[in-house]
C-alpha cells in the first residue's frame, strides 16, 4: 500500500471505532489506573442471556444508581454505522452517569460515551470480544479517546474515562451477569 492509502485507512478505522465515543483530550490515567481490559471478569452470578441493549442497561442501572438510560441507537442514528451489520452489534443504547460533569465532556453529542457510556449487544460472545479488543487497540494509540471496555458474553459495556477505575468497575461487576 502507498503511504497516503495507509493514512486514509488508519483514519477510517479510527473514525469507525470512535465516531460516537469521542472523549475529551486529557492526560490518560496514571500508572496502575489504565482502563480494564476487554476480557475483565468477576464472580457475579449469571443471569438470562442478553436480549437487547435496553434490557442489559436496565440491569446495570439497577446496580449502579448513578447511571441513567440515554439514547436508544437506531440504524438512522448510529454514528458508527455498525448496527445490524454482519459481526457487529444488534442493539445499542447509551447511558449517562451523574458522576460525570457535562462540562468535562468535549462533545455536544448526547450519544457520546464520555457522558457515561454505552451498551452494545452482539449475536455472540466472539463478536463482542472482537469489538472490545478493537476499541482498546485504537485507544492505546490515541489516549484522548481512552475509555473502559468490558466484554461479558455477547455484551460490551463502554464506560467513560471520566469515571475513576473503581467507579467504572461497578459497571464491569454488574455486566458480569451476562457472560
């Protein structure tokens, strides 16, 4: 590939992974506080399989009292243009967290992960893990896009970097029920 083609390809990959999840340009977390890996696990009991992102979010909101449902993403409003595509999420919903100060979020897009996060549900666990790994690969090279990503079964929970590692872990623990 020619260098110009590589640059365009890299830009497109970055836009696809993060177009609806831009975060403020701030320094990444300090040593020992990097976002959890996509494969984080806990010993929480398992529940029924995830059917859609709204149902999963209801479980998270019940466990994390500072979270509140945001926007249900549709084919028409999906900034990533992934909803329903082969190997991509079958449903997605955003959430806000009252511990995130709106003034700290550098986006005006209410679907931005920076305001709290999002839940993406996939047809299977492999697709979910692939998505979480992909996002983490992107954010490692772009610290301004940092976020916490947790894959549990067919569910990916994306959490704002504006929450502390302990606060983000609350979402990971609640999502463990899905796989």
